[in-house]
């Protein structure tokens, strides 16, 4: 999930064995954001051809806690699949380009 220069949200994914350096398998733009009242949970919602991609980021209490990230995909038949994700830093070799 990323925010584009114009403020629009974008979701991109890569099917295995592709890497971040290869062309993504799917790009969906125009998502929406929902932040909880406590500001401890943010949900990014994307819709694409009858599919729903919900990316939820939960920040546990404590300053040193790593965020929990869950991806839930709902297909056209309303079947849901959920994955627990990990936030990954950019590889060191990409920092030269930023």
C-alpha cells in the first residue's frame, strides 16, 4: 500500500516468486482509509472487479511494539482469505535512489 503524489491510495501485489524489483501482478488505485477513534488501527480498503482488498494495520500499546498487519481478500463469491503480514523495510540498496 502506498500513497501517490496526488494523495490517491494504491495497492500493489506480487505473486510468488516475483520480487519488488519486478512488475507487480496487480495494481489497484483509489482506495479509502478508515482510522479508529483511538488511532490504534487503520484500515485501507480497495475494490477491483468485484474483489475487496482490506489491509488492516494495528499498533499495539507500547512505544516499541511492531505494528500488526492483516490482509483480507474477499472474492466475487464472497469467500474470504486472510493473511498476517510483516512490515518490511526497504532493502539497503534502494536507499540510494530515495
